[in-house]
């Protein structure tokens, strides 16, 4: 399933912003598949990109799905630094990166200083 989701991600990237929600959902699927394949680093990277793109959406369903998969990844890999960092960004508005709610933020919120 991971290769199918990764192919979908590439297709969405070629089609542009008009397919943003599908792109984010495909990235979440990649992360979910990477969790099942015991690949926490690639799962974390897919979730990071999904969060970055999700900020442009106003989709409660997409945000809930993202949080669900991130939670599952954190349960399975509690020591994975990238997943811990992503969870902290979602939780901590002071960090200036991914506070809750994700959909309410401008794209600039994702840039590191």
C-alpha cells in the first residue's frame, strides 16, 4: 500500500493546488502505511509535509485524520524524535509552527526562524 500512496502523492504534486485536500489525504495514507511497515522516520516526514499543506485547508475531517495517524504513530514509536517534535508543534502555540487548530494558520506559521 505504501507504494500506491506514494504514487498518489506524486500525481497530486503534478496536478497542483487544486487537488490539495487529496494530496494531504494521500500523504496521511503514506504515513499510515509507513507505520505498518515499521518505518517511523518516513512516517514522520509524510506527516510533517501533510501538516505543512493542511494549513491551507479548512477541513475538519482532514485535520482529525492527521491527528489520528500521528497519535497512532506516537503510540507505536514513543521515542521517535521527529514524531515527538511534530506532536509538540501541534500542541504548543508558542512554538510558532503548528498550533491548534492547524487549518486556521497562515502558511508563514510553518517557517522556521
